[in-house]
């Protein structure tokens, strides 16, 4: 399956819209998988297993390209190590910890704030120009995050009675925002090779986290078919295929247009959470989703014009 995906992702005329929609679907499914992992496998074990599986699959598939591009890779290992720690290990560690304390709908909606957080980062770090409509988009998205984090009762923000899982997920989003901003100046190697190196680094970087779970007797390895299915889904779909499809989509239609599809993640996450987990879809979820997606749409619309 991976070999077929790699072959398809390299075709010059692949359907980018289908690939990018599948990317958002797989990322949305990751929020449901995070909830299904509870009681089956501990958070750090999930993070380690996903990157071990992904790095092994990609290393075998791309071993010749890795060897050919190694001289350039070696010059940028330090930077790539930081990107892997922030974007892959840090984000996913906080993500799966958050999944133990909040529901999949909240995880998906809060994750939808990442594109606007990236926009804020480009303003402060790269002096990018920002216009009135983009400011409105930022405010709308942040309002959506506040609504979902407070469960529709904004007074909880003042009394600091937020769901711990929502706050942890916000930290995860900040980690991934830092990783995304660093992609602006990523090393001059092919996208698939770059992703493979980061996955290898991430696999090693998760070892101390699993070691902590072992020392504290909180580690749980998958021991049931359900546990292994969750781990395999997380490894093959959001961690591997989604990344490959996203790279192909960016190559086909450019990063700005491809990035818009990530805004579908909270939509798919909410639909899958209701359909698979039977979670309630409350009014504050709908309001937050409208605010987040509307805010991102405003920001993207202006940034593309």
C-alpha cells in the first residue's frame, strides 16, 4: 500500500483535490484514534510506535534517495532534529495526553486554529504584512477556540476552570505552529526524504518519553487487536499517507491553496467523533466550528488575494 501511494504521489497529474481531502480526513480520524487509544496503549507508547513504524517503512522505500541526498542532509541535521522534536514528538505527545482529558470534537476544533497561529507567527517573525480582513479572521478563530475550551461558558476563562485537555491541546498547536514556521526555510532536499529523516529522528527522540512511562509504571503496550489497529491506523494514515498526499498536493497546486484543505480537519473530526464514538455535538461545538472555519476562511481569502 505504501509503495503504491509513493508511486501515485509522484505522478505529475494526480488529483490534488482528492489527495488533500483525504489528508484532512486522515488527520481528522487521528483525533478519534487518540480517543480510542485510551485504555489500549499509553500516550508515549503511541508516539514511539507510530514513528518507529513510519520511519522503518519510509527508510526501506526511499533508501536509495536517502543515500544520494545524505551529503546535504548531514549539513542540516541539527535543524531537522529541532523540527522533529517540536513538530512530531512534542505535538503528538501533547495531543495524545490531551485526548485522555477532552473529547475528539474539541481536539479537532482546537487543531483548526493552527493556520491562524501560523499567520500570527509570520507577522512577528518574518514581518509579513497583515490586513484588516486577516485581523478579523484571527479574532474569529481565537473566539472559536475560547468557545470550545470554555464549553460555551466564557466565564470559565476568567475563573481559570478550563478543561485541562483543551489547554494541553492548545500547547500542542503551539508546538506544531513552530514546526510549520520553520518549514519556511527547510533544508534543500526532496520532501519525502526530508519527512523520512524527521520521522527517524522522532523515533529516537521518543525513547526518553517511553522510558519515563516505564519508570513510573504507566506504560501500556497494545495487547489487543483493537489496540494494534489504532496504532497501525495512526502510523499508516495520519502519520505516513497523509504526509505523502500533502506533499503531492503542495507540488500540484502550491502551498497556499493546499493549506486551505487543512481547515477541513475540525469538520471531519467532529463528523467522525459523532459517527464512531457517539459523542454529542452540542451548540457550542457548532458555534466554535463556524467561528474557527470562518476565521480561517477570511485569513486565507485575504492571503491569497
